[in-house]
């Protein structure tokens, strides 16, 4: 599956946190982690929306999935 998060903004985020030099591998590793967390939270949020008998995933579903993490 192709990467969902763009590489450059993630690298800039890391630099804004104080990393002067960032390797491509470090950015790729962070992107992989962020994507796995996003998939897990989305799955939990989908369970919540289905439990509420809704097809639409809402902001409240995501907030609750994050809070339950």
C-alpha cells in the first residue's frame, strides 16, 4: 500500500521539533507508525459509528476512539 502521509511535511514537522538533520529512513519510520495508528483509530471509530447504526464516521466517533485508546 502506498504511503498516505506526504514525506516533506513530516520531515518539516520533525525539524520544527529541533531535529537539525533527518534521514529518509527516520521519516519513513515515523510515517509507517502514524499510518498504523490512524488505521487502528479509524477501525475503532467505525465500530462506534456502526454501533450507533450510522454509516457516516463523525468527528465525535474519532474523538471517542482516541479517548478510549
